[in-house]
């Protein structure tokens, strides 16, 4: 829709869904985390970390905020620069449809493309109802494999491969990590943490679930985690654990370690840590050496997930169409003139917090303005 709004007349958007912008509608708890105040190329994962810079610089988060203002859509910041609609995500969908109409673009819903072929004058698109469309240009904005119940699939990757493009390995991202039933007794417990894996770290909340770990910190680090890797959780990211434990020993030496830990982390988690680390007795029994060891564990609790919840609950798909084959300014294929790839189908994946929507707006604008030029 963003691309069509900038591409102008004689542009057709083909969507298999019953309604436009369904992923927008369900995002952000129905209020759409439509961008982030701090969006820049540093907040994206790609084999080429420079690729997104051009599109993001030419259509910024503030350009989208300005567009929201023109349509009188009010918004607010939650945390870490995340911007949400005050009312409903449907306002964003309505805005984009309005911009498309104003530009002279058209939308066909409940229509599926089954095949695309290159022709001498452009492309031929076969539809599920038997019709064949002719087009000078084709923009692939199919997204990734995330949330298959909404119709997500790898169709965009198949198109790319058909026309000779390489696909960077795809995998679920921004997804809860599983640990069997290891944390079932802690389900519903949450706390502020720092999650670390493979050189990345995020300071946000972690939530224990029946299946494992979720919450913003875990969703973020899942994009960097790989099967077999460990993650590290700092359970006291803003506290010097050793100093805090020494102080508590001085003040409450006769209390049990379990009780004292319950003053630093949720009580259920404190009991779990005492069980797995074999902590017993009173605080007075713990020397500085033992407290340093405990503090170290609190700041770096190493855990190895059994896996992730997969595409079923993943917010985005990591990987995608290799950016080496695309023009960073226009999103056009370097080898197939008239073929464009935008949004999540490309190997550009944002952090949690509105970044992936901003990539959709910026890459859509890049291709749309290129088509209109």
C-alpha cells in the first residue's frame, strides 16, 4: 500500500486476504507500533548492514509521523521510542488506503497470484481465477513466513529464486524461546533483565511461560540466537548484586537465602534459583567468596533453549532476498529490470519496537518513487 501510494496511477495491489493491512490491524495489541523515534540502520539485521541506510534516510520515521498528522491520527510514545496509535491500528490502514486512492492506485482483495513469467514487454501474472495480467513492473511485497494462519508463506522467496536471486537462510525472529516444561512453575513471572547472545544484548523485560521464555528481551535476543547456543540473563541489570547481597547479609543475616533473594527478584524465581543452585541455610552462613559466586550467577545465568516457538508466533522472518542482488536506492533487481522486492521479504530485519514497520514504509517509498520517476 505504501509503495502504491507513491507509485501513482496504473498501479494495482493484489492481496489474497479478505481485508487490507491485516498485519497492521493486529499489531501492537490493536494499536499498531507504527515506527520508532530512534529508527536507523543500526536497528536492523542483514548480511549487508549498510543496505537499509538509503531508504531509511530518504523516508524517515518523522516523514511517517507527518503523514499521520495530515490524517489527524493521534499517537503516543510508550517506551524506548516506540510510537503507537492512540485509538486503533485501523486508522493506519484507512490512511494508507486513502493515500492509494488519492494517487490513483487500485486494490484487489481475495485475489491470489499463482505464477509470474517474464515477457518481452514486462511480466505476465497468472491469477487463481484463471485470469492473466500484463504488467510493466512487479513489486514483491509478500512478507515472510511469520504467522502462517494469516496466509503467510514463502511465495516471495520462490519468485526471487525463479528470477535468479539468492535467498539468505530464513528463520523465525522476534519469537519466544522454548525450554520444555522447565519453567512451567514460574509461568506468569516477569522481571527486568539484560538478555545476551552472540555479541548482542538487550535490556528489557523477560517473561516466564509454560513453554519457556518470552517478553521483549527474549524476543529481541531470539533474532541473534541459534540452535544449540546458550543465552545469558542478567537478573539484576541495574544492581551491583555482590554489594546488594552483602548489605542484605548485614541487615538480615538470620534470614534464609531464599527469603533474601526474594527481596531482589520475584519470590517464585528466588525459590527456583535456590533449587537449581543448591542454595540453603541463612545469609550469615555465606562468606564474601560465596556471595561473589552467587552474584556472578545472578548477573550471568546461562540457559540453553531447546528451540523456539517457530513461525506460528514469530513476529517477523529473519533472512530473505539477498540485498547484493538489489539496488539499495530503488529496491529494483539488478538483473531483472522491472522486478522489485520490498519489506520483510528482503534480508533486512528490524528489532522489536516499530522498526519493521518503518522498513516497510521506507522500502515501499523507495520503490514507489522509483516507479513514478
